């Protein structure tokens, strides 16, 4: 029996030129490289230049992904941009990227699930493709979180950075075997009771301002490890695989302690975890595709490998994707 499977054909990334180190931050707020690194695993983050927009970052990542996939932009019929930092309240930043790429057909829209955005966008695009409503899609995570940070709040400003990552998806007929390439399973969850644990204190209908990011770090950490471990088990339960079969774990890059704790809880060897938080910090919806592209570029992820992605973000939202590369 043949079926349509969503195959990742290429990936790309973009990081702004400006690098802000922990030592640089120590000149702004009461902190130090030692304090930040010990608690988060972060050494530095990239910051978008003045006038450099979320759409600019997303366009650069998309172009690299298209080049790697050897697919012309005109063949893309769906663009989903995961972002919490759009260029404007509206229109969707995805349509700006669509125009930048010279695409005048298909559909483009933004998806907002904060740090879980890329996982949510992958699951959404996968369903469009399996339903026959899209053939080739671009899924992008792009953020300029530096624009919503309170640079006097050392509990949050040290954690985040800017960047973008993208993947090109192609719907291909497969025989249904579990060892065939493509997305094998996705699971998404949310629980709005915890929306005030990680949020921005502004918005068009509340304050009429953009606002700043606010976070109750201990609460986020406590829920993160449990929720992430549970969603991974749920995702694997619908397949014939266990964590022992996973070749690479590409998690949302929030905090090294969360990543280490999750790997231990699900019994995954540390050497299988792709970790870029030291160089990129938390780039929200961009963090998974940035890490993914890093592991593809350096040759770790190879065709046939089983790759597990997961994230948790404000809302709370969380989810996981299992894919055969």
C-alpha cells in the first residue's frame, strides 16, 4: 500500500553577525560568564542589527534550505513561519518572506506557539501534505527576541538570542514501511492554565504596546522536563520504535540543564543529543532548525537516521516530531 510521506529534503539557517557574549552582558546587568554558563550552558548569542527584521532572517534561512534541497522557490506552494516576533502585527511575516522569494502562488501564514512553534509548524505542514493540499512546503522558525527583552532583567535577557532556521518538505509516495524516509509521527499539546509562567506583558488588545518577555524560571523548568519526557513517549508509542532506536535527539535549545535532565529521564545517551545552546542561546522557534542544520552540516545526521525533535514553550505548548532522515 502506498501513502504520502513528508520528507525533509533540505535545511538552512541564518545567524546575525553581531555576537553578544556573557562578558558583554556583564557590562549591562549584574551577572557574569560563570553565573550564566553554570545555570544555562550559554556562552553567547547573536543579535539582529538595527533594521534587520524577522523576515530578513527567515528569508536567508529559507534560501539556504532551498539551495540544499536543490528545489526552486517557484515549486513551493506552502510557507509556514513559526515566530513570536513578527515584523508587524499584520500582515503575517510569512507573506513578506513569500514575496522576498519571488513566490506569487500558494499560501503563506504565521504560526504562534512560542518555543514550540517549529514543531507545531512541522506537524501542520505534514498534515497539509498528507491531505494532498500541498506538495512542497517551507517551514521556517525565525525570531528577533532581542526586541522584546527587558535588558535590565538578568533573569531573562541572558537567555535569548536571534536567528532563523528552515526546512524544505516534499510529499513523496512511499510503501508505508517504517524504515522509509519522512515524518513518522507528531504529537502536540498545550495547557493554558500556565500561560502566566512565560509570557510577554503587552499586546495590541491588552496594552497597545509590544511589551517585554517575563518568565517564572523555576516553574518553567519543573514542567519542561516532565512534559517533554511524556510527549516523547507518546510520540514513540504510535510507532515501532523506542528511545534506544533514536540516532539523534534535536531538542529545543532552552537550557542545558533541561536538555540533560530530559535525556536522562528518557534514557537517551548524552552523545546522541544535538546541543547548540552554548553558541546560540534560546532562539525560540528558530532553535530546533538551527540545531538541525548544524548537525546536518557537520555530517552527524545522515540519510536513514532516526531523528527525534521536541520543544516546550509559553502557553504552555509542547510537542514532538519523529522523522526518518
